[in-house]
C-alpha cells in the first residue's frame, strides 16, 4: 500500500480526531486492516461491528501492538495515548478511504461481475493484461464491501492495471463497489440464479449487475456475454457496449471450439481485424466465455493477439475451481468453492470428459435459492445422468437426487449432511474413479476432497 496521512484519512471519511498524541500530525498509514492481530507500525485499524464480535473491543490491543491509528464509531477509553479517528460508520469509512486512495493513486482498472465465472474470468484477465502491464488482481474471494476496499489498498506504485472482482447478493452493492473502484471497463459474465432468493428474479439479478455502469460515460466500455439470454437484451447507454460469445452476431466471438477432455479447450478467436488460435488449460467449453472476456480486456488495452493467446494458455487459476487432482488411481475434479445450477451443469459436463471407468458426482446444496430451490435442484437431475453414480448431501440436493432417479438414474445415494457423507467416504469412492465434488461454499465440501486425499 502507498502511504496516506492522517489528514488524508480525515478528508476521506469526514471524521474527527477522537484522540491524538504529539506524533499524530506526522503519522503515515501504509497498511489498512480489519484484523487487530495483523496490525504493525503504519497500520490503520478499522474495527467492525460483527454478529459475534465487536472490533471496537480490540482498539486498545491494536494500538498497543503497533497500529499507528484506529477508526471508531463509538466513544472509546484508551489504556494509553493513541491516535483515534471518530467516524459515523467504520464499515462505510473503509470504503471511503479506498475510494480516496484509488483517486489519489489512479491506475487503469477492470471490474468483473456476473453470476458464474467471476474468479476464473478475473484470473484470465489478469493473465492476459500481465503480458504487457504490471498488474494486480483481487486476492482470494475479496469481492464484497470489505474485500474490494482491501483489494484496492493492495495497489502499489509499480502497478499499471488492477483487475477487481465484484460480488453481490442485494441491490445497491455493485453500485457501491463500482463507486469505490471507478473502473475504466466492466465485464459481466452471465446472469444466472445465484442469490435469486434476495433479488427475486433473473431480471432482478440483471438489474443489480448493471449497477456496475452507473458511473460510466462515453470514455467507458461494458463487455457482456452476448449469448446470455438476459445480457443480450442490454442496449447500452452513454457508454460503449461490446458483446462477446460463440455466435458470429457478437463483436468478438469464438469458433472451431475443440474440447481436449480434462486437458482443456482449443478455440479460434475472431475479432475486428483478424483471428487467432488459443488454448485453455482449464477444462470445460463454458470457460471459453471467460477466456473471451479476457480477450476483450486485452484488446481494449492494446495487448497483441499473440500475447493474449500466451496469457490465456499460461493462466494460473485460483484453487477449488475445476481443479484436477490426481490421488493414487483416483481423479478428483475439485470444484467445491461455490455452486449455482449453471455451474453444476458445466461441472457435470467436465466430469463426462474423463476416461475413467466410473464417473462419480458428489453434489451438495446450492444455497440462497429461496422458493426456487426445490425446482432448480430437481431440474438438475437430468444433467446428473452424465455421471455413473450420484451422491448428494443436504436437503436441496436430495431434490436433485430425486430428479436423477425420475430421469432413470439407478446408482443414487443421499445424505442429510456433509458430515454424514464423510462417514462413508471410503465406501463411496473407489480406486479408478473420477470424482466431481461440488456444492455451495457453506456446505464445506472441501472436507470431502481432503478426506479422499487422506485415503
């Protein structure tokens, strides 16, 4: 992080000094943290009000252990002198500081949102832009109202480009995040059913995702998946609109798509001015859309087609997303970071690429589906026929199992919970199997991957 002064913090937040020392005026901040255990000299500690813990209880500890200053939204009694800035809301103040930081230290930036594929797209965009620019990307899953500000604080002096993933589950969140990050271009991967419980419909999800362009002008560009039934309805506005997909009706599209099993996908990119061949090392033809988004970003910022192709092929992907793990004679498709109906369908198709004699799908609940949960899970039953064996965990996934049985699948086993399934894992998975492991993050399916690897 580049430095901010105490004056900068006050200017950004509209805060006031609650407590100060003789050194306060000269303090410089080169680290912002919401975890009091990670403070050091130069840190600004931002205490948050949580469901179980109140970060304000750790302000004294943070200052004692080296934090240069702390925010607060409450009156605080210090055990020793320190610098404390009073703000109305510490969570919002974190965003205010990040917005100020991005304005003070501007770099070109790409915002990525969508229902499915955000992280893979982020990884691919970063890989492509890194061929020409010193780039930075969202770490781990830092894509919410806390993660995006913390991501922005990671932008250093040498960075020329920032790739920022944005997630949401309510209206107004993308608008807030885009207002902090001020992206030059934005990418929307697709409109699925993720978080439909809170947003009511896919039309609502589209509306929420399009908040990313609220601050756009004719200097900004929105790139959308033109094959998506909802995104193809977007007409643009004051900003430039570019569509990508696998249909020639799009501005940039892929043709001659050739799956290489679990070894990835080959395809040809057609863009205004020419075409080139590319290879994805991650399996699944659905990932061609994510790669096309990276092509769009690369072309926008002047990366050559040759370098774009090298970036796509050399991409290093975040873990637990169609991660192929070889353990003894078992092939694991570890895709347990998160799930939606669309991503489960795509993962089952990847499972079908395996040449192992038995293909096992271990699937769990897709969460935050609300009243749509039962029907959406049951509809996945037909897709489960791509596996030889279906094993489910969770209430919603039991509907998936029933849908598979109704479609004619015979080898189906259901459990009430992840822990119940784990008790039988040694009996469920055999040497020679290819095993897909996928569920929403809250199902903690990583424990299944780990259990198989211990076997």
